[in-house]
C-alpha cells in the first residue's frame, strides 16, 4: 500500500509523458540543468530561424525575452516560414559547458588562425567576455542549454 501511495504521489506532478517531460519555456529557463539529458516536450512561438542553413530556431514563451534554443540534430533544417508560428518540439536537452579549459583551447585555436584578423579580434573579445562571466559566476563552468529536436509540430500560425 505504501508503494502504491508513493507512486501515485510522484506521477502526474512531474509533467512526464511518453513523449518526455512537458515543460514551458519559462520552466525550462528557470532550471535548465534539471532537464539535461532528458526528453522534453516544449511549446512556444518561433521567434527566429537562423537563415544560414536553418539549423537553429528560438522559441519564446509568454515573455518575448524568455527564449529557448532549438537545434536540428538529425532533423531536416527548420524553415524560416515557421517564424511567428506556435510549435511543439520534442527533443533531448544538451548543455555546452564552457570552463577555463574550453576557453584556453578556443583561444589557442583562434591565435593559430590568422586568416581573418577581424574575426580573430571578435573571437578573442568573446573569449575575454566569457572568461569574465565565468569568474564573476563563481561556478566551475557556464552552461549553455539547448534542445536537440527529434520532431516538432506546428500547432498554430500567426
């Protein structure tokens, strides 16, 4: 009886379905590390689709400043025509961990490539900015989270 009570109390509250954990853009952004490696189902309005290959799109929630990055993974490129549409994305949450080791490797690569001085300067500026954010955070790494799309459906067009 105790096991049944425990199972009943745990089911339903997590938002987990056969398609993954139902999560809003706001819930995701409030604690993205909680979802790392997990299947999620996230709904939002497509704010932007990257025009260079369509490999990324950004979903926004009720607040346009609240956005989640969606990457295609093995899915076909996203169509720019999706901008403004409401979609439901099913996918797996991944994190890019930027720590001092990552920044040092990136800096070495940038300094070894002299083909584009303007890009080199921009990259070194980004590295410096990330290094400062990392130091100020007091954490071991900065986490940049995204959902790798396995499938999506357009539910409304604006």
